[in-house]
């Protein structure tokens, strides 16, 4: 039967909404209405709670659990919908109501295998549908994605839209302008354009009730009056101004931009004016942007560039950083601003402070960023940890192994008992070294499962946004495991491949798992070359990819469009990695000139097919990372007739 709303004159599904208007719950209702209408063919009627109290028939109520309670409650959902189509979909906050709506729709057969409507499958069902009963709470507070790569605004909006469908709750836009990411896509663009894009992104974040993280990079150069738009070198005469130069870190007896890059330049933190100018910048931005939930306040993005003046060397960089953060906290408190501040444990700041301590832990969130770690091993496989090496100013070497990285986390945790999360890069560069994504997805799953044992309350993925080539398994694993740390990897993988490819999805799973295992043996993380021949592995990859061609050809038609698109992407991915495997083999065999020529031709092909895969594959990032592996950074490539270069 259907729920009948008499005043509508026909079969309809009633959605009961709170009388108090909330944008996110309203959006959750709109999404539930859109999907149920497409799935059932029924009309959807949204009714306020007061009208329901006057005697209208029951429907599905969207509401908050324990409405009125404040504080940082964990995201939680409660779904109790009976087989007559009546019941409750609730969450501990508005975004949890939205997450609960998607979980209910998932239980009815909806699937979202990649960002955008091309990844959405809405099955036809009879109404009322089967009963659904779910009561859960997220395993981790922080479940987010950080903007990186080359993007158009549509890619960012599609990612933000996909996130609550995976159970994610946080989005981080780096920089004040996000200029560098949009510029890589649009090329000819102004800062005013990217600020407009950011407004659209922030509106999408707020509509879904997501937690908004902001900035991170740029504060140090802003303090010098320089914009922090990216990692480019500039021509600057500011060092000739003695007052301005005094704010800059002194390295090897000179106070100047570090290698000509403002973003990589440190300040002289013993200079109270330098700290004050940076604090002024952060305070002004926090005051002007009350929509920010978490403001990231980081130092420069350089390394071995700390100030060597007599006063600065009296304390470690981390001590000066904590001193600055405490001063910022005081300023924000004076202004009545409750903005949370995220501080970064990274590069020199991996070494804990020896003298200073954060005064109010409730203001701050520790972000552990092991950027130089291996992605061939998980946190769970770290093994015994030794003491970090002594800090030697401007002579540090960054850790590589998991154990070496984690050795720096524990000392920080001993002096800071507040909130924290892992800021990691599984889907930034490592995915280009694992063409099947299967080995990497397993590492990601194991890392997330280990977070609680490491005293970390979540994960922020610093990653390219267009990251579903060949498919979106890794991101699905990320979202589902952050929500429920107990979920098994094999269950996630088998379900995902069935959703994305249909009943023969296990064929695709086996192919990509095999390719991942072979490339794990090839080990692109350590680059090419070496004493051991990898010819056998290259030959096995080639044979398997060639063998699979007719399998793909059989499934390019006759499937729902979502699945047919997955098979088309897999065919392009197969062609790409046939070519890349041959190129790597040539380089390893010493045929570098032929390999280089083939690599140049492949880049042109990638730009030619970009329009077919632009929503799922970041060609810019791929060429950048492969250029590093081949030790050929900065190669000129052609895109739409325009020469561009991958940055070093």
C-alpha cells in the first residue's frame, strides 16, 4: 500500500519535517524526495510537524535525535522505517540526518560508485519497501577530504556532494583563495574567479552541514605582505627594506625568501613583530569568516630553513610555534571567537617542543602529517618504535618508515591531550604507483582501523579530487571504514565491484588485484632501476591486460549506464597501463630514449582522452607523478594546443 495524503488527491509518500527551518535537514528531505520519486514513481509530500500534530496520517519523519543538546556529539544515525513506509530517519545533528537519508536509500538499493550523477544508480522499487532498522555512531570524529590536484568548480562540487553518501563529514579548502588548484585546470584565471568558486564550495559545504576546514598554507608570506597563491618563485625586492627583512628567518647569514618561494619562507619567530603580523593575519581572517569550523594555522612549507639568529636558536621551531599559537588563542579569546585551530606536526615540527606547552587544549586540534611515509606498509605493521633522532637545526632528515614516523607522534601526544587526526596522502601520489588501487586500498583500510590505537580521532585525506580511475573503491573504503572501523575490506571490495560493474564485477576485482600485486613487486615507490630484473613482472602485467580485452568488450553494452561507464573507464585504464608498463620496462632495460619518446606520445593521448575521464582522472597529477618516477620532471606537454609544464 502507499501512504495517502487526501489533500493531494492520489498516492503519495509523506515526509514529516521539523517546523524549525534547517538548511541541511531541508536538503536531506529534498534528496530523499528526489530519489524516492525516481525509484517509486510516487508523489512526495513534505509536511511540517505542526500539521502532523493536527491529525494528518503518518509518514517518514526526518528529525534530530535529542534535539537541543549542544557540543561536539559524535555523528550518529537512527533509521526505523517499517514495511508500511512509516517511521523515523534521525541523526545527532543535521549532517547526520543527511547521512542517515543516504544510508536508508542505500538499504533500498541506491548506489553511488563515483562522484556526480554518472555514478548514481536509483533502482525502480515497489512502495512501500522493506523495513529498515539501523542505529549507528561514527567510529571517528574527523572524516574528511582536503582539496588538492587540478580542479574545475564542478569537480569540487561533485566531491562535496558525494561525501555524505560515503559517511564523510569534513571538507578542507587549502589557501585563502585555492588559486593554484583551479589555475591548473582553467589556466587563464584571476584570483577573483577562484574566490567566487570558493563561495560556491562553501555554500555546498554548509548546505550539507559538513565541517569546514580552511587555509593552512600562506600565513607566513601574508605576514610579509605577500600573497600565498602557490609554490611558485617570484621576483621580490622586499629584502632591501631593513624593517621587512628583519621579519624573515636568517639562514646562512641572509634574510631573504627561501629559494625565491614566499610559501616556503619562514619568519624570525623570536621577533615579536613577526609573530604579531602573522597573528594579525589569522585573527582578521577568522573574524571575517565565521563560517569556518577549523582554521589551519601552519608555518611555511619549506624545510631546513629555520631562523639561525641567536634568539631563535634558544628554542626549537616547535617551541616558537606553540608560543605563537598561544598568543593567537589569547587574541581570538579576547574577540570572543570560538574558531578551532588546527596545528601541524610536519617536517621540523615533527620534533616536539621542549619548553612551551599549549595553554588551552580545547582550542586546538593536533594534525599529524607523515608526508614522507611509505604507502607499502600500514600503521598496523609499524613494529617497534625507537626514539626520534636528535633535532639539528637546518640539518634534519625526514622519516621514511611507518615506525620512524610514529616515533614522532607519541612525544607530542605526551604534552598535548586534545583532539587530533591523521592528515595523510594515500590518494595524492601513491595511487599513481598502484594502477590497480587494490593494494593501496588495503593499506588505507588498515591505517584507518589502526587510528584509535594510535590515539588519533580520524583522518583527513589530502588528495586529488578526481580520483576514481579505474574506480572509486579506495574512496569508498575510506568513507565506510572511517564510519565503521570494524567493516571488513573484502566485504567492501566485493560489494563495490558488484555495484560498479554488475554480476561480473569479480572478474574486474581479480584483474586489478593481480595488477596491484605485480606492481607492488615492481615497487615504483623506490623508482626504476636496481640490480634485480623486473622483466617477468612487466610481462605478466602485459599478458593479463591483453587477456582481459575481450572480457571488457563483452560488457560495454547491455548494462545500466552507471555500470557501462565503469567498464568504459576500465578499458581506457587498460590501454593506459599497457602503454605505461612498456615504458617502465624500456626505462628499466636502459632503452631510455625510446621510453622517453613513448612517454611523450602517451601524454598527448592522455590529453586527447581527458574529456572522457575528466570527472574521475586527474591527468595533470598523473603526468606529474610519472615524471618524478621517470626522473623527467618539467617535460613540455601539449594540451589543447597550449604548451604547459609539470612542476618540479
